[in-house]
C-alpha cells in the first residue's frame, strides 16, 4: 500500500477541506497545494535534523588527483552530508573544518584520504589524493540530504506515502481555521505535525 503512487491532487481531492468546499469557492487546488508544501518542507527539515535514513540519498564522486570536487551536478540538489566513505574501507571519512584543510595544505597521500570538508559549493579531501590513490580508490561514495523541492499537483507524494496522513491533516486544519490565525494555534498545528512525523519515524527504527 505504501508504495502505491498517490499524487498531491489525489490527496487534495480526498481531503476534508475539499469535501467541505467541493465547488472550490473558498480554497482552490493551488491554495491547498501551498499548505501541502508547507507541511512537506517542515517534515523534510525535521527528517534532516534527526538524520533519518528516510531522507538520505546515495551518490558518488569520481576521484582524481585533486583536492576539491564540485557538488553541483555531482550530487543532485545537495543540501547536507550524512556520510562519506570508500567501498572496502572499514571506517567512513571523518568530517573536518576548512581550517584543517589549510593546515594540511600541500599534503598528499598515495592511499585513501581519511577526512573530508565542505564549503558552500565543494567537497574537499584531506589529504589530497595522488594519481596512485585515485587509481586505487576511484569512487567516493556519499550518503547525503537533498534540498526540498516544491511539489506540483501532478507529483507523487514523497517518502512512499508514509507521512501522507499528518501532511493531509496539517493541510486540512490550516485550510479550515480562521484566516487570521492566533500564533499559539499555528504553533500547535506545527507541533502536531512534528509529533506525528517523529512517531512514524520511531516505528521504523530498530530497537
């Protein structure tokens, strides 16, 4: 059931808000879509904050005899890193600061680099791999978080639908409450979304 494709449009069509406004005189699909995207963005950031496996994407970088590698076009929609490793090496690379890169300036290695750092646009290695290292360890594997992208009505709901219910409830409540929402009511709505999301995630984590 969870893997069955459910579009945003289908979720809106089946929502309480739409049942109460079937003629779309109060809420257009486009307006309800904005509420869906608010909920999805909040859930996405929450999953990143708790480093949930649900939000992790796998990607690779081809190694060469150079220190830094551009993230754009290599790791699609990169937002943040979870883990960097070489296949066959027992431990992942250690994340270090840019200052560590400066301290290791000019240092190279003929084996696999042990550390990495991030700038706004690049991933760098410490120490810099030589041609020998790049030949022996040609692929750097990355487990990373993507930026959230807004959904369109025809798009499928993300995360294999496991958060559809709390997202739909958030959309319904935001649509059905008064236009001028008291701050405490909106806070309670986000808290309910957060609690539902964390409750679902906790059930997927082995004890």
